[in-house]
C-alpha cells in the first residue's frame, strides 16, 4: 500500500505519477495525519514521519483515495489561477491609485467608477493634465471614442470631453512632464487591462469545463450564485 500526506504542489507530482501507472494510494490530509501521528512522533523528520505514516496504516486500514475525473483538477487549477489574477488586479489598482494622487487624481472622477477598460485606457492617454490641455476638443473626443470597445453615443462623448477638460483645469500635477512617474501610471493602467483580459479568458475556460457537469446547473439554480462562484465551488470541492 502507498500512503502519503497531501502537501499541495509538493505531493502533486507523486499523485499524478501513481495515477498514471495505475497504483492505488491513500492521500492523507496533513491535519488528519498530524493528529494520528502526534502520539507516535519522537522527533520530527521526513524519514521518521514517513515510517510512522506507513505503520499507522496497519492500525487504521484506510481506504484508497477516490481518483476523480481530470476535469475537476483542471477546474481547481483554473480556479487558483483566477484567484491569483484577482489578487494581482487588486494590488495593481492600489498602486495605480497611489501614484495617480501625485499626477492627476481628478481623473478618477471622470467616470462613475474608476475601473474597467475605458477608465484604464483614458489613464494611459492622460497620465497628467498636460496631456489633456495640449489637445484640441476634437482630438479629445476621438480618444474617448476609442477608449472603449462598447458603443458610445456622441452625446456621451461630448459630455465626457467637457468634463475631462474641466477636471484638467482644476488639477495640479506634482511632477514634470519628463517624470518617470508618468510612465509608472501608464504601466499600471496597461497591466490592469492585461490582467483583466486574462482573468476573463480564465473564467471563460472554467465555464466551458464546468457547464457539462451535473452540479453546475444545480449550483447556478441557487439564488446569488453566478457562474464565477459556481465554477470556483466545483473547482475547490471537486467531485463530491
């Protein structure tokens, strides 16, 4: 019999190897292993722990671990990837907010919420007020028109252009035009666009994998559970 503690990425290769070659195994939760082995542990080393774990199987006679379908592991991997991208987005948003306080904080008031494709494109175009005031109104209108992939009315474009000019006139940039902080502003805005697009691709992949599974429709039928939550639950809980 083969028994080992589940240690995340460190035990993953062993698990896949055993499955690939058709070996049954017992994968033990680390907390469960600790409780069962604490009374047997004299000193804690990997070699001693492995020996005690093997001897404990003679006492507890645990059943082999159920090997779930590959799709559940893929969903778990994508779910963790999605979470990491979300954390990266939060960090990048905070960094952009911080540096924008020095260059052009008023820009955060242009749209209803300072986030999303259009906002980040406008931040890249206008890292400080000088980039607004040096352009003609028609040029500003065109930049705003191109800032979003969604349809935008001419009335909305004119409104945002007028508001942008007013905000620029109210602003004071604490750095000069050649300051590296302006490139930093643009970098974070571009990074947010990239991360946001990548996260959406990951979510689409998760939904594609999860939709054929019976539990997906069950979870989606629960009020308040959207596709992101449903796919994440399946990814984390696996085949239950």
